C-alpha cells in the first residue's frame, strides 16, 4: 500500500526482513534497486528527497534522456522499481547498524520518525554535498548562474561571459575546460598560487587573470548575476560563474557501519572507499554513485548502482544456497 506525500508517493515499510535496503533514492540507488527487484529480491529504497542535482533544469550527457528534468527522471525511476515489486519509502535514515545474526549479515535501519526495518544487505547511495567557496552572494545562484561541471552545464552557458573563482590547483584545469565553451573567460585567483607557466598558458588561450581579492557576487533585480565585485571597488561583468566545489559524501546516520573513507587530492573532499562493484570492507554493505565516485554523472552513477545491485543479488544467491545446504544436511 502507498500514500502520497508532498514530495512523492511513498510505500509502507514491510514487517519482514528485506533482502536489501537501499539508502538513497537517486540514480545510483534506484538503478541498484531495479536490478534487485528484477531478480525477485525484496528491496526497499529509503529516499530523503534531497538529490544533489535538484536545482538543475535538466540532466545532460545521458543518452536518449538528455535534458530530462531531474524530478521527472527520478519519478520514472521510482515507478520502474515499483513495477517489479520494489518499495520506495520517503524518509531520512538516522541509523544503519549491523544486527547480530548467525552466518549471514543483518542490519537494522532506523528512520527519523522512529520507524525501523531489517535488511540482509545494504546499498549506500547517499550521494554527496557540494561545499561552495565562501563568497557573499555566490550560493544564491547555485545550479543556475553558478555551475560546476562543464559536461553537465557547459553547453547551456556557452558563449556567456564566464568567471572562475579559484579555490586551488583544480581550478586551473576547470578554467581550461570552460575555455572550450566561451571566448570570454576571467580567472579570479582569490589569493591562490598561479605560477608563471600557468599564467603563460592562460595568456595563450586569452584567459584574463584577476589577482585583486573578490568581495562579493552582484545580482540584478531579475535575479541573474551581473558581475564579480573586487576589493578595490571594481565590478568585473560576468553572467556565469564556474566553481570547483568541495565534495563531501553524505554520511549522516551511517556512522555505526564504520565504512572506510578516502580523502580526495588537494583537500577537495572525502568519499567512501570501495572495491569492485561497490564492495566495501564491511560484509553485506555496498556503496554506489557519488558517495564513492564524486565525479560520476547521472549515467555513470546509474550504471554503478546497477552493477552493485547485480553483485548484491549474486551474494544473496550464494547465501541462500549455503542456507539451503545446511538445512538439507541437518534434515539428513
């Protein structure tokens, strides 16, 4: 049975132990659930309703679905999971913990409203949070006038006057990628180091460098960006800003799983450490999508979820066979 919330239709939690609980209802989580449900596994997706790409107008670089609004894509995904018997529950996980069991992993998942469910396996697909540079006025434009990925948003901002507020070495690479999309690019160093070789490379590509400190992002009455305000009072006219974000895997409620994590280079974030098909050092737990691969776009995240789901089903099949063999030997 399902009910409708403000976010989307939500199913009832089952009273039985699910084969798999998926924490996160984005592309990775839903595709993992789809693979499991199509394998006739009982699967429950817990969806907090806060996808990373919510501010974007459309998903790009996804074959045959380019430009699809993120909310529409997720709606289709939820309905596909349900078509094969999977459940999608609106809720926020505050605890996911191993539960003692003999011979096979078990987990207890607790939601913010106090509801609980048990699972044999977990797929963590919580995604990540983008931490923006601390520049007054910047965050208000996130997902519209402020973008981060040249492949997700580059075509849509082509030929615009673009600014790159630097956060570190990664911003240099960012500038070269966005230079492919516009002839009018300004790089704001914001106190970061920029050696002479890099300045020469920028000059060769007609990338203007501004070393004066940035104090704010200015906004027009219609809500669009008008430019970057400098410490000396000048306004550098820009329509779009491309920023490198600090990418932090969402770990809320997962502390008791003790999943290993890794730092990204140059202090650019932190993500879950995984092996083949999203396996982790914790038996019974897989991770897929941006929580382990911060640079993955929607298509790559969905593919990773599908691979993890197939791997989980194989693991469950082996466990089911072992249990059946033990039962047969006991009966004999």
